């Protein structure tokens, strides 16, 4: 173990591997500490095509292609009385597919690639404590998970906390994680062999199927199995588990009411034990501060409905790498880089938060408690300052009385979707990342925007002395009325 490093990354999942790999490619000294020994199990097998530009920037895309993961050309929804497909090649970008991945293999591939780029990767090592110089973390105390007698201390200049839902900085030191009133759900899932291929929708699509008390996912994987999971309300799940006496019985009971899943699993065999996880959604009050950046699930976690977990992880990893790189090169200051990172990452998360809630509301069976419980509460809207997020999407729209209705109108305007379109996912990638992302001077955030040439970093634009420019300034209030 080294005694010091320029950048310390805690966690070797997609957020940590992405941040570490991009920083190493820019020439920085990076050490990554991972508690587990990879490969290790992780849920979250369905990847969005929005990850591709980041993987290409990281230099790992060809490895993902060659590995043989199941090609995913879109999604198919059985939602209430509606059915529709989302085909990635119709979303207006040049990425016709993503992947359905076995996360143990996928995450190891990313971590191994980070090592190949020059990152010092040390697995089986947990960070137990951080030291601070004022508010700035400056050293970490580590311990071997295999031999607790092996322990030590490593100093660093910058920290990327990608420690996942455990969230070392947020839960131990900042104590700034807040759970939403919405999406207090439980996921129960297993793996099945000989699942029928989906007869509808794009090749390799994830199937998302609503039931009265929640929804199922069915994800085909390259190893011949399929991940099949149920998401339902916490209270209902606990009630049925107590009544039936077994998690698997709750799963099977819900499945019997879901005709598409029953059909897909006809003749299939369950080949793994049940797994359960609480899918409570949360966000930290701040995502970055003096010398540190919270990436991936350590900063925020979102309901899995739209498969956005790896997208947010890799996106935040890229933003953290760009921010630290520019600080080290003297292109921006610590405070403005932290402000840029926090604003852009929170903007991405909050927009998806509202999109998920809007999607749940599109379910036709509005009398069902589960779907009513997925609506954003006023406390969520107030505390998370979603008003500001909408203002960034639509400059000048200051009088949002109903956030969900306003957001639906914005989506319809930007995507060209007709009123009443049952698919809130229309053009997700194009709207989410290309129309508002701070990749151009006109979309600068706090006077900064992301640049990829001559290297990944932040670039400053001239700004007025008035309010800092915000992304998404192309739609006026008049156009929305």
C-alpha cells in the first residue's frame, strides 16, 4: 500500500472505475481502494445507450463489445392497458444499442481497464476512517478485509467517494443524506433458465410489466439466464411476507397476476435463491465540497424503473474526473469546480427523478395505492428545489404550480410527443443529455462547461455579473402556454 496519492477513489464500481480511469488517462496519480474482491455480485443489469460516449472516452467500449454481453436495442412496456416499445435507434442519436450485462463481469471489466490505464487498484481493502484538514478530507485509514491486522494510512489531495449506497462521506461525516417521501419500495428478484425470448419489441429488450401492486422486470442475459424482479411497496411487501411466510411466495403471488411474465416463464426454471433490496430513493444535500466529490450511489439513488443507475454512476464519474483534472491544471478553482459538479449532477438526477414519477403516473389504474404512492410529494419538490431544476430546463417558467404537469408539457414540447402519449420515455437520451447538458458554452453552468478537447476538463466562458447562466435556455414561457 502506498503512503500517498494525488487522487484517492473509494469504490471500484462503475462510478469509481470511470472516475479513476479518466483521471489516470489524463496523467494523474490515482489510487482506488475497493472493499470486495472482484468479480462480486451486484444487481442492475440493464444499461442505457447514454453510457456509450463515456465508455468510448474511457477507451473501454470495444472491450464491452467483444465480451459478448447481450445486445439491448431498446425496451418493451406492458403498462396498465398500454403496450409500446422504445427502440434506441429511433431516439435521434447514433447509438442503436446498449447492453444487458452480468454486473459481476461488467464491473470487473471496468475495474481491470482502470488498472490498465495506470490506476493503482487495491481490492479487499476497506476505508474505515477519514482525516480532515478543516472541511477538506486529506487522509484515509484502511484495513484489509482478509487480514484485519493489515492496516494503514494513505494521504491524498483529492477524494472521489464512490462507495455506493454505504456512502462513507455522506453517512459518516456530512450526515446530509435525505430520503424522499416517494419510491419507498422493495425489490425481490431471482434468475431463471430457459425463459422465452420476448416476441415483441427490439432485440434483447428489457420487458417492464406493471401489476396492481407494482411492476416486474425481465432482463435476458448472455449466460442464458434472465433476471426477473418484482418492485412493490414496502408496506404491502411486508404485509404479504408476514401473511405468506416467505419472500418467494410474495414474488410468486404477484407473478400470477402478471400475464406477460407468466407467459415468458412458461417452461422456465428458477436457478437462484431470492434476493431482496429496499429501493428507497435519496439524495445528499451537497454532492461536492473542498477536495471531495460524491459519485454514483454515494451521492444519490433513484428508483430502478428506467434503468438509470449505471448511467448516473458513469456520468458522475466523468464529471468528477473533468472537475479534478481542471483544478489540478489550474484551469478552475476548487469552489467553482465543486459548484459546477454539484449543479450538473443534481440536475441530471432530479430530472430523472421527476421523469420516473411522471412515468408511474401514466399508469391507467390510478385507483391503486402503489401508483399513487409514487407521486412526488410537495415535501420532495420543496426540499430538493426541483423548481430550480425546471427553471434550468425551461428558462422563464417561474410560476410552476404543479411540477408534474409542467414537466410533462416540457417533455411534449422537446420531444414532439402528442398530448396523451403513454410513453414518458420518448427521446430520453436526446432530451436528457444533449439538449441541456453543459457540453457547449451556451449551456454553461456557473460560467463553466464540459470540454473533451484537447483533454477532458472544464472550460470557462465570459459571463455577465448577473445570475449564472443555466442549461436549457431554448424554450420560452410563451412557447409552453
